[in-house]
């Protein structure tokens, strides 16, 4: 895997864990189904936002690859003799 994809997955996973943890800590005093619902909704929100973070890193990797290819293969114009 590309280093940008790995870092995207790591950052996204950390973000998802933090959001899930905060949602769980807010509902820990209630307990029961409120705690379960908060954990599930926190995990869902964290995975969505974490997925967006990982996608941004993946797009960065694609852009860098395109730039390297553009530098390696410069476009030259050939003019036909008139």
C-alpha cells in the first residue's frame, strides 16, 4: 500500500476511536440502551468522518502520482512542416 493510504487509514481510525470514545463517555452515566445507542451512533459517525479523511489521503496520493508522471513525461508539441 501507498504511504498516504496507510497514514489516511491510521488518522481515520484514530478519529473514529476518539469520536466513539467521547460519545460513549457522555452516555456512561445513563447506562443500558442509551450507552449502546451512543456507542453505535458514535462509531457510525466516526467511521464516516474517518473514511472521508482516508479518502482525502488517497486523493493526495493520486495527485502526487499524476504530478510525478507529468514531470517524467513532458508533453512536447510537434509542428508539421508547412
